[in-house]
């Protein structure tokens, strides 16, 4: 049984805090409810938007003239375990950070570096979220999704998810075709691979006199670092990192470095490097800039913000100007990480 609603305000359901009204809206608590949607013939032709935590999208219009499906499928189930690993089946509607804290508490390793990333578990494989040297693809065993057109459920093993840098099959070829219901994770129970080399994790641990590494220590460090430089969406509307870190050739980097000696990078492979988008944006003079009710955050140039009653189209316009300016200055094209609706 589903409860279909009309003309629902989505302002509190997106982390930018943008005003948008859904023509139709339904909340899904159980995977079986998705089949009931197919029984409503008039909905078949409607444009569909699956909504999780609302943390990675930008509404650019006041009305979404289609069906918004809110994913509220919860639950964490142990599928199997051995001496070294534990396999968890997690409802896609679970909050991502809550899931990470659960894993840390249970001494299950693999996602601790992804602490405090906003959004839902279902959005994690779609975006292949990553931070501080870790990507969620390295812990995902499989993804279960409902295909709207066929009305059937399908399991996607990791290799079929086409994971890339902030990319997946669900974000590209499978976009708007599937509703992710569950994600299966393979997590370590012992001999954890603890990553502290990226960002300021090691510096923070030293500052706090933490000499014994643990999943909780890494998680606490990541949380503190993120809180120190990223705005809380509950206070300032934002979607976290708005742009991806661009990949360029090592040859292009060496040429740019002759003019910009301080340009940072981290290696991708023998021929390519990634350049921090935040550095490019800051060097182009955008950090802390405010334009009426929207702007670029004062502490993190990668984050575009809504200071209250801003419009999605204004944020998109700002993002487009930043892209053009960075490309003009460095010859590097920035790609948006946020989904534009």
C-alpha cells in the first residue's frame, strides 16, 4: 500500500534548502511497495526523481512536474561473516553517517574515512562517494535495485556498477531507470587497513596525542576536520563539494606548474594527476564571494552555498561562471558533482 500525495514542498528535503514543489510525491518504506507504483497507470509516463537525503542535487525550478519517490527503506542485516569479514545488507534509506557510526561501533572497517558525508546509503554507490583516501566502491559487494520499466528487482555485483571517480552505472546509463533498495557491504573484522595519509588526518591525530590507531580515532579525526571547514547544511544551505577534482595529463600539469609553482596535485597513474578544484577556484578569486543570497563558502571554495531564500538558478549561474573563469585561467574544465534538476 502506498500513499500518493500531490503538491508537496521539498524545501526541507534538500540540503540546499531550495524551494521546490513536487507534483506527485510518495514515500517508500519497503521494497515491495515499488510494485504498487506500476499499478497506477497515470504515473508511468511521469518523470521520476528518487530522493534520498537530498544532499547532492540542485533544484533549478520552483516545480518538479513529475513524481518524487522518497527512499525511506531502513534496516541493517548481517548476511554472513567469517573470522576476517562481515557482510551487511543495508536499507538504502538509512542515513550514511549513521551507518558509518554503526560500523565503527561494531569494529567493522572500511568506511570510517567516509564519516560525516551527508546523504543516504542508497546515494553512496550512485555517486561512488569518497573522501580522505577512501571510496565506497572498495567496500560494496553488490547493489539491489528496482527497475521501473520491467517492474523487477536486480542485483548488481560490484563489477557491474561501473564505478569511477564520483561515477557509477546508476548515475550514467542507468540514470532514472532504477531505484536502489539495498546495498551489501563487505567490511573487515580484523587487520583493518587504516588510511591516515590523505588530508590532515595524521596531523589531527598527532595534535590530539592519539598514538594508537583505531577505526574510531580515524572517524573522529575526519569528523573534526570536516566540521572545521565545511558548513553544516542545517545552518547554511549547501550540497558539499559542488565540483569534482579534475584529472589532467602529467604533461599539462608540468606546463601549468611553470606559471603556477604552488599548484598542488596527487597522482592518478603514470600519465595523469588530479588537481584540487578548490585550489583552482580559490586562485581564481571566488572563495568567500557573495552574490545576494548565494555564494562561495568562506572556508572551502569547493562549496557553493545558499544563505537563505536563494534560487537554484542563481547557484547554477554562479557555478557556470566559476567553470568559465577557471577554464580561462588554467585551461582546465571543472565538472559538477551535484545533480542538476
